[in-house]
C-alpha cells in the first residue's frame, strides 16, 4: 500500500486565532464534519499536545468510535491529531492572508495504519484504505465549507 494523503484549503474571513479557537474546540466537530457526529475530551484534557479525545462517527453503512491524541496545538498556526496508534493523522494549518486566514485541512493514512488494516481486513485492506481515502477527499471540502460558514457567521 502506498502513501495516502489529501489536503484542501479555503480562505475564511476571521483571524487565525479566532479560527484556531473554533477548529480546536473538539466537542464542536459534529457541527462541521460530514462523518464525525460527536467528540469529547478525556477528563482533564483541554486541547494540548498529548491530550486524548473520543469521536463518534456515522455513515449510512456503520457507526464507530475512535480514540485520538493531539499531536500539534499552536494557537493561530496548527491543530492536529492522530487516530489510534498512529493510524491516520488529521490536521488544520492556519495562515494569515489578506482578508482573513487560509485554512488547510490535511489527512494522511500513516504506515502504522496500513499494518492495522492488513491485520483487521486481510486481503480487503487495500479496498478499505481506498474507501477511507475517498471519504477524506469528499469530506475535506465539505468540512472546510461548513467551518467557513460557522466562523464567518460569528
């Protein structure tokens, strides 16, 4: 299985700090994600590197929960997390531009994810990874558009 990555960007008419405060507010993820319906921090967590949270995801085919750990948390610059034991890395980077902030959402299916999927799905692993890749490619633009709408509405 080869490397799987995808990212997309959108300009949002708010400051990088305001936008960071929104995208790093993990319990609000269900407001903009087409798949993640709810998230909650572990007790005592506040969004710092090393903190853990749980997400509940739903598609027409299934419902599942994931455990994720924050791997980058720099206000106004980047917020990112890894799912499970390094299966996937999701993140937002923020860059000031005239009129607002360029928000980039990125997704990477990590080498450990390939191992997990081989173990879990056997000869169907590649098809499962391809399905996750398609979902990221379709979901990222929808997520960014929703974040823009929410952030600009104040």
